[in-house]
C-alpha cells in the first residue's frame, strides 16, 4: 500500500515538474519573440529616422514611382504633343482658307472683308511666331563651374550653384533660370528667355479661337441644322428605298462636298470654342501671376512664406514685384511707349531684362525691392 502511494506521489511530482518546465519554456519563447520584435523595430527606426519626416515626405516617397513615370512619359510624348498642336492649328487654318474665305469674299461687305483679312492674318502671324520662338528658344540655364555667382544656393540634384529664382526640372534633368513649369505642348521648359513667348502664344491663340468662335457662330448654326437635315433625309431615303415602287423616287441627297463643308464648319467651331475655354483659363491664370511678379513655382513658395510670416505677425513682400503695371512692362520688355507697338503688337525677338543670374532693379521699374536669396 505504501509503495503504491509512493509511486503515485512520484508520478504526480513528475507531472508537475513537466508542467512547470513547459510553462517556463513557453514564457521564454514569448519573451524571445518580444525581444526580437523590439530589436527589429529599433533597427528599422534607426535606419529610416529623419527629424524632417512628415506626412508630405511620406506621400512624396510613395508617389516617387508615379513621378518618375510621368517625367519619362512627358519627355518622350513632348514631340507628339507638338505635332498635335501643329496638326490641329493647320487643320483650322485649312478649313478657314478652303471653306470660309470664299464664302466671306462672296457675301460680306468690303469693310468686313478688309477687317477679317487684316485681323485674321495678323493673329495667325503672331500665333506662329510666338509658338516657334517658344519651342526653339532655350529657357536659360545657369553656368556650370562658375564660383563668382552671388546669392545662390546649391541644387540637391545637380550639386551645382543655383541662382535666385532658379529651379530644377526633373524632365529636362537640369536647372532652369526663372523656371515657371515644363510645358509638354512646347516640349520645352518655360523659363527666363522664353516665358514671354509662351504667354504671348497662349494669349494670341485664345484670341484667335474666340475670333473664330464668334465669327463662325451663324455658320455653325446653319451647318448643324444642315447636318440634322442630312440625317433626316438619309433616313427617309432608306425607308423609301425599302418600299420603293415603280412610281416612287427617293428624295434628293446632299453631295459629298456639301457634307464635308458642313462637318468642317462644325468641327472648327467646336474645337475653337473648347480651346478658347481651356486655354483662356490658363492665360488668365498666368496673367494673374505676371501681375503679382511671380512664377507658378514661386506662387507656392510665396504662399508658404506668407503663411509662416503671418503666424509671426509679419507681412510678406515679394522682392521681385515692382507693382502691377511695372511688372507687365518688365515682363513684356516695354521701355518706351513705342515698344507697345513694336514689341507687343508686332513680332519681336527682343531679350528679357537681365541674364536670369541676378535680379537688379530694371530701369523701367519705379518701386524699389530688396533682393532675396533662392529658396
């Protein structure tokens, strides 16, 4: 009896010891897993830690592949966009010369004929000239390896001096003087030397599209009504052809030339009206920026600086703004009154004020501003 009790007690002690060992091992494994997790988390934070990291930096990092794809697609499709602009503009000009001009010469009074011929050809010359200059003129690049530049910062991508108002274009892969943006429709950056050409092209193209839309409104209404009649007569002709007897004849149909004429007028009006709305909004946006003496990139920089100073109870002043009227004169290169005709209303390849490396007060500006370093 005693021997059985001793055996039972020994078995129970063995079971308890096994349970204790299993619990200890389980706790030990859990502690080891927690230690490994904390160690890995600490290593990851030590590798990726940055005191300047915020939500904007994280979003930029996540969208970096998208930016890379957009930059490369824009670079390769720039030629396609330029060809598209030339093709659409040429089609509108061809329709005007082939379809509308003979009609104008036959039906309009001599005064209106002179007006349309003078204004239309002047507007076309201004569009062609400024677009050609915008795509062929270099926007301006800072000199490489020049150490005597004053008031500059260092570009983090080029690792080179970056003058004031200069920014790096990820599509061109180089810094651009007074960069506004990279325009895929020009396949070129808009910078210091071609900013005026870009804005003038947008302005005159908008004016040309508005001119075509207003002048062709009555023709568009007649052409659209004629196309609707074509569809109705075509439907009637098919019905008659299906039930045709010996005494029935199908209704007359429009000729190919008439169909092409009406559809060309509708195409011209729809395209010109759409471009006038879209490009007109872009032109007004850039006109507001020019009035304030800033570029598209500088608008975002100035907005952040204005908010930062506002929190400190200070007022931000744009150092590159000379007043609304003087900003336009500096931008257009108007030094004397006759330049409004020779440099604004007529094609002119004159250079802008300055070299884009420094921003001294131009002689035509009347209000002084303090210089500012590049941001």
